């Protein structure tokens, strides 16, 4: 099933927040991407879920078509999400998040439990130690803008093939830009480090933890503890690394669909 989403925007604190609405009359599911990604990464999931679920996938602040922000704290990200659901008139939804998106969904649920019908955490640890150097520090070597798409892609080194299709043209033909700012990305990633157990355990809505068995982020013992310590949390493993939905899109969609059938 081919899904053609509608791209729309809203203004939050003088910033543009862009989002994709995959439409339909089904129940709402807000899908939150990780760093170096954007809302369009959930296009295949939206197609797999079909008309039963209306998938809404924002480009979170500083990502995709959304404007950069002065800061990248949990409070800032959560405020954007609250503005989005208010703009859409949504008073209850399932929230799915991968990596950065999962932290934002978990904190949103802790702050506004009545808004969150269920949580889907895609391979994201709730205790993420700070080792002093961001694992995304390599992006600081990327150019943010370049005169041509080809030059910008080439500047992204091994990620050229991944980022090439999602580079953005600058207004007026002034060149091309990345769909994220390198320094913003590192600043944002640094702020997800720490202990999020309090927020993870603050709610008891149905939850699913999808764990990549070869994850670089979520150790197996922590994944087990996250499920055993939080009531109503189901576990599903896939033979992938941290980037579950890219590595096994069919398995990912199947796991999400099976969980949603119980919500």
C-alpha cells in the first residue's frame, strides 16, 4: 500500500515545526525519529499500519524541514510535541520513539500521562552513561552547507549514500544544506545522556520495547530490566543493530502492528 503523506507546519516560539501526516481516520500514532533522521523515516511503517492508524511524524526541532532551535533539552522537545498535538486537536495517542524520539516520548508520558495511550520504545536505553565524547562527534567534520548537492554529499564521507537523498536546497538556489546541523546534533545527543529510569517507571500505560539484539545502545540486561521493572511492558527482539526500522523494516512493522492490536 502506497501512502502519500501531507506535509504541514505550525509555528512554535517563532520557529517552524514541520510534520508529516499520513492521514486516514484511524487512531493517532505519533512517531518520533532519532538523531540524523526525520519524520519521513516512518513512511514504510505508516504504509504497513494501513488505515487503522493515522501516523503523524514530525521533523523534531533542528531536523528535516523544521527550524533550528536555541536549545535541545527534553523540556524543549516535549513543549514542541505538546504544541503539535494541541494544533492537531489530539487528546490521546500512541507515541512511538526511536533513540532521541524515545527519550522525548518517555518524558512526555511522565509529564502528561493522560495524553499517552501507549508507548513504543525502539531500542533506547533509559540509563545511558556519558563517556565524555559524543558518539555522533564525527558529524562535526561534515559541512552544513555547500554550493551543490554533490559537494555536500561528498563532504559526508561514509554517510554520503544515506544522506544524499535527503539533503535540502537552500532558498533562492543558494546551495544545499544538511537536514540537521552538526553542532546542534552533538549538543542534542549530549543531553540524552543520563538516568531516565524515573520517567520510564512513572507511567503504567501499555508499552512495547523493541530491542535490536546487536544494539550499540541498549544492553540486553538493561532491556530485560526495563521490561521487568515496568508493569505492562512487552518485549520483542529483532536481529538488528540500533537502527531497527532500517535494518528490518518488515520485522519492525510486524512487531508494532501486533502490539497495537492489543491496545
